[in-house]
């Protein structure tokens, strides 16, 4: 056989061929089987997800209730002590913003010191904040 005969045979192979049996019935059966086997795990996964969500919600609720019961009852008295600290309000409006910031910083530092009374770093920060307030008061006094 030469090249020409091979090419002629290849051209004959290009003719349309009808399948020996109906392929669509097999395809449909295969799709139905696949859908049936995939539906069961999806339902199981959805049920599992629902239960996991419910368990997580219950755990968060139990944790929140436990934390609320562990909260110290003396906290309102401590905040009352912090509220009794006198607040300085300067007459000069240019100093009012700085006074508010310093007062808030002192309040937060006093709260932190109540939680950790042996902290030297917190005490130093409170001392510096009070020194800044003293300088600010002096500026307000000099301006008036």
C-alpha cells in the first residue's frame, strides 16, 4: 500500500456512522443514578451543619452565662469611686479638648490600676497624666 491508498481509506472513515444502540437512554440512567447517590450525602451534610450550628450557639450561651456568673459583684462600687474623682473644666475653650482627653485617660488608668494594683507601669502613667493636667491647669491660669 502506498500513501494514496492510505489517504483514501482515511477519507472513507470520515463518513457519519449511526450508533449500534440508543445512547440517550444510558446517559439518562447514569445521570439518575448519580443524582440519587449525591442527594443523600447532601442531606446528611445539611443536617450535620444544622446540628453543628445549634451546638455552637448552645456553647456560646453557656459560656456567656458562666462569664456573667463569674463577674465580680464589687465592680459597681469601684466605678462609683472612680466617678467621685473631681473633673477639671477649663475656662479657656482652647484647653477644653485636652482636658477631656486627660480626664478620660486618668479614668481608664484608675480602672486598670484597680484591676492590677501592683503595676508600677500603670502608676507611672497615671503620675505623668496628672503632671500633664497640672501643666494644663497652669496654662489655663496664665491665660486668664
